[in-house]
C-alpha cells in the first residue's frame, strides 16, 4: 500500500480524501490560518504557487485543501484582459496554431497527391523526353566555349597591365615631373597614345562580352530545341558575361588608381586589396579562382577559409540531388497536368477558369521554386564556396519576411544584387543620376537579362519576363512607405502584398503564358494527359 506522500505525488487523491488523510496523520491546520490560529478570510487563487512540476502541483493542491474556507476563495481578485485582446500585457504564443496550420497543410497536400494519382496515374517517365542528340552536343560544346570569353578578357588586361607598367617606368625617368599626388606628368603625345590605348581596351572588352552573350543566344534559340538544356546553357552564358563585365570594369579602376595615386580618403582602395595590389592580381590563377568562386563581383582578394570540409560538401551534394529529383517529380506529376489542362481555357479566354488554374498552379509552382531556391543558394553555392574556400557566404537574407517588394529584391539573391549595386547603380548615382532613375536603369537591365533567360530557351521572346520585372517598380513604390511605418501592421501589409504578387500574379502567370506560347509553336513536350 502506498503511503500518503506517494498518493499526493501522483495527484490521484480528491479534496475530501486528502483532508481526511491529513486528519488521520495528525497534521494540523494552523498554517492554513493566520499566525495567531484564526482563519484568514482573504483566500484567493493567486495564493497558490505557479505549477512547475507534477510534484509541485500535488504539493500546491494539498496546501489548498488545508484552507478552512475553501468555498470563499476569491477567483476574481483583480481586473484582467482576455488573452487575445489588444489590451493584454503580453502577447500569447501561437505555437499551437502554427502546428495546426502545418498539419492542415500536410493533410491537404496529401489529399491532393492522392487525388492526382487517382485521376492521372503515375506520370513519371524517365524516357519520355524529347531532347535530341544535337541538343546535348551543342550544350556540351558551349559549356567549354563560354568561359573562353573570360580568358580573352584576361589577355586584354594582361596587355593593359604591361602598358601601365611601361607608362610608370617611362614617367619615372623624367626627373621633376612628379605631381604632389604622386603621379607623373606626360607629354601631349604620350597622353594621346595612352588615351587611344584605353579606348582600344574598352572596345575589345565590349566586343568580347557582347559576343559571349550573342553567340550563345543565337545557338540556343535556333539550334537547341529542349528548353531545359537551353536554359542551363543560357544561364551559364549570362553568368560568365556578368563576371567578365565585373572583371573588366574592376581592373580598369584598379589600373587608374595605379597610374594616378591619390592621397584623398575617398579615393583609397579597400584595405583587403593591399594583399594583392594591381597589377599583381592580373594572373591566370587569380582569374581562375574568380571563375569558380560563387560571386559575380570581381575582387583581387576575397575572405578565405582555412580548409575544405568534405563531409559538409557531401551533405550539400546530397541535398542538391534530392531536391533536383523532387523538382523533376513535382513538375512532371503535378505541374504538367495543370498546365496541359489550361491550354483550352486560355485559347477560349475563359477568364474564371484561367483564374482557377492560376490559383491551382500557384501552389505547386511555389513549392518547386522554394526547392530550387534552397538547392541553388543554400546547397550548390555552399558547395562551390567550400571547395574554393570562399569565406563570404551571405548568398541571401531572410527574404521571406520582406516588409516590401523592394526589400525582397535586396535580400533574396545577394550575388546579383551586389553586382547591380556595384557596377550599375553606384556608377550611375556617381555620375549625377538620382536614386530613382538609377533604380529604373537597374530594373531595365535586369528585365532584359530575365527575358533572355526565359525567352531564348523557350524560343518565344514575347516580353512577359521583361514586363514582369518592370512591373516590380510600381509595386516597390507602393510598398516602400509600408516598410517605414512604425509598428508591425505596415510591415505585415507589405509582406502580404509581396507574397500575393510573388505566388499568384508573378510566377504562375508567367509559366502559363510561356507554356501556352511553347505549345502554340511546337505542341506538347510531355506525356499526354487526359482531363
């Protein structure tokens, strides 16, 4: 038989039983009364200690049962607000609702998966792809040709660096021509030759980067039929084009600083560059590192890590592989039927049905996009960074909390944002442009690249990606004031506007339009799906 203490610990004793047990054990009630033995009249629920553990709860319950006037406890002893009222002192935790929403989301998607399987069957087919051997061969050839433009830029900069060294040596031979800033005066003929050489260097760089994008775009548009192979090839060309652009302009400024040193603080180069000053950075090893580094912005020196963690690399490779398979399955099994069933609705301009298909497509397109984002920015770029011992891995910020559309574009793709800010926005502002005009130029530049990225591989340059990017400008203007409102309400509204424009109006609509344009031009490229 358990003792009285064990019974109270388990909490299985009722109030009368506990009271009688106390009397049987001879325990007095003096501590439930006043210090002089008289009963206290101001008993309340607040007198009980807060429940911390099962043992503590049992002890508190036993203490309460010892009070003499148990039916007069003051339950309502002070003014209090409801838990969800604005007047509440502390906001309640909504962890339970979060768990509920996750469960509802899981159950809803499981139901949709079962419905999809029952309606269409298994649509996964490894051999059901219409890529041609020519597509693979051209894609492989372009993969090796595209980086050659980066090395052409290296040859140009190597010649420019040699010219800069020769200019410095020639100037130092002339005694008494040094300026207070440390540079050297040149004759008119030397100045004219030097400026002509700079113009030639600029023209060669411009022709080189133009050919980098032009050759690839023409071959992809006219000779690579499969859109996935074309997209990978075109994306590779755009990345190398941006890297070459950054390499050329950065070396130009470094060369100018080398030839015209200045003591002004605003003209000083970053301290990190002192480890590899110009023209020592113009080497093949330095360029090769930049070629593979997960950044679009060239620097002579980058922050580096000490060693490569191969276990970390293996985990990221597994993530890329798993997410790639997931995106392929989701696209073939769920996105393809929705797109296929939308064709007749779009052809007949059945607006209600198009909206229904758009909302249906928004879920799966968002899931695929999020998986692609994680695979690229979290997994793949970290693989490159780890292998290259690249230290700065701030590839994105918490864009999902963006209080405005502008905040999203500043945080979701940091490599592109850093390139645009350094090589487009800042130079334009430095030349006297306003911030608004420079932002319009940045988005116009980005819109052209987006149209090339989507329109060239799908062989349909219809301007949807371009218009979609330019449409971000009014959304940024509308949500920017919300970001500055004090309190949380403005930021919540801005975040909701961002998500609506992103998940419903943006990607699903663009996917529908490009898919419709592809089908109108080439017909189906996936397994035939019956309604």
